[in-house]
C-alpha cells in the first residue's frame, strides 16, 4: 500500500536559515538564541557574540529587508544537513549542528547603506574583497561591529521581560514576578516539602497572590483554576480546641477574669479557626488523586497554605460525581478504602457523594 502523500513543511528555524530576508532582525536573533539555548543548555549572554556574530555590510544598494545575509558553519557538511532537512528528520540539525552563525544586518553597522563610516570605507572594503581576496580589514571592523550590534540587541531585549524569560528563566523575569507575589525564589518554592509545585506556578498566580488581605472568592478561584474542579469555601466552620494546662481556669490563680479569660472545662469552641473547602463534583480520576496520602493532596495542601496562610485549619471535603459512585464489591482489581471511596448500597446513587473529608492542620 502506497504511503500517503504529504507536503513537508520546514521548521521555522529552517525557514530562517534558508530565507533570512523574510524575518525581522530582532526576531531572527531571538529564534537563533532560543534554539541554541534549548539544545545546548547555554544562556543567551553566552551565545550572543560567540556563537551568533554580526558582520559589516559591504553593499551600497538599498536594503530590501533588515537582514542582508545569514551564514552557518555546520558540524556536518551542508549536503548532509540539506538531506536531513528535506526528509524532515528529527535530528535538530538546524539548532544542534551549527558551530557559528554569522548575520549581516542591514539596519546598522560601521559600513554599508546604514553604516556610520563614510561611504568610501565601504567602497574600499568591497574593492579589497573583490579584486584582492583580502578580508582582513573587514574582519578587523567586524570585531567592533559584532560587539556593537550585540549590545544593541541586548538593549532592545532589556525591557522586554517576557522575551528574556525564553532564554534565561531563572535570573530575570521569574524572580521579579515572584517578588511581586511576596515569594522569595530561594524560599517558599525551594523547601523540600514544596518541591511538587514549580516556581512557574507561583509566578502564574502572582497578581492574585499579591492582593492583601485575600478574599475567600480569590482563594477559591485560584484553587478551582489550578485543579480544574468546582470549588467553594465555607467560613467560620469552627472546631474544638484543647486548652493547655497553663491556660485553663483555676480558682486563686491567673486566667480567671469573668467574661474574658475564664474557661469552663478543658476545651473551647473557636469559630474562626477553621474553613471548609468543598471540591467537586469531580470525576473518579481526580477524586482519587486528591485523597489523603496522594501527590494531589500534597499539592492541595501547598496551594491552601499559599492562598489562606498558615494560621487556619482546613477541612477538605471531596464530592464525587454520582456517575462514579460504585457500590463496594469483592474483586482482585478493585478495592475500597473505608470512609473514602467505599459505599454499601442497594440502589443507584441519586446525589453526588460528599462523604470523603479530611483535615489539614495549621502550620503544616
């Protein structure tokens, strides 16, 4: 059976190398930096000026585009690179196989149509290269031009923080956003018990976390958006707190001011110490992922501490969709956990199951 005929669409980096005149200067440098950093684990500052260099133009013609020429020095010969590109082989030759890329920009330089030096310098360089095969003078000027163009690109990139994040994610944009949320990059997100949540998650919710004090609606929206389930919060649930011996009321000692510090008994009811988070109704896979002891429950604990703070106890109530409430049965593949996902029923479930609940203590 013959193979289906498909048109092979070249990758963006291949298009840039084949037709550089179709790209703007800044976009071309941005693409080359991003691909090289991705495949070589380098930073943008290391690549620019060393792997990606800039030459002076020796043409006096009107520049039709921002890039006059783009040349690559390959780790493999150009024939092999062209063959691999033609068959669409996933060898990443465009990014991982070039040793150096040389760009001749038409928008600035020491010589050329937009050059800062008088035109007779350009004419002299063109004559030396055309009639004498002498590129020494041009190479000497390229030393200064490459540095100047690299600084020009870095100046353009400096205040475009979202673009700096592409090549250097840890040292520029991300710390600024984390600081906006009040989170130290080497603090909250680097703790051993918070390794499940990446710094990018904190940065994504930075604007919402910056609000002080945080409203219950804002906290619910963050939890609902992150886990992809419906959520609601119930305030002032209350709980019984056991009093330490030194704080219990005894006649003849302290803590016996009537109406202020006097307690009758060994525990007291505190209304504002607990909130209830109701998640669902949800499908069975998400329900199982949020049960105690799972990775999802650890992420939920971290998100609750991030949004609500460390001073509240949280009662988490999971609501399972009625279609996924399966009566308990003996089986080798299915097993039930008493109190969590086990039901003894003689008829179909009419409402969503909201029996599963557990508590996340403050300070954990």
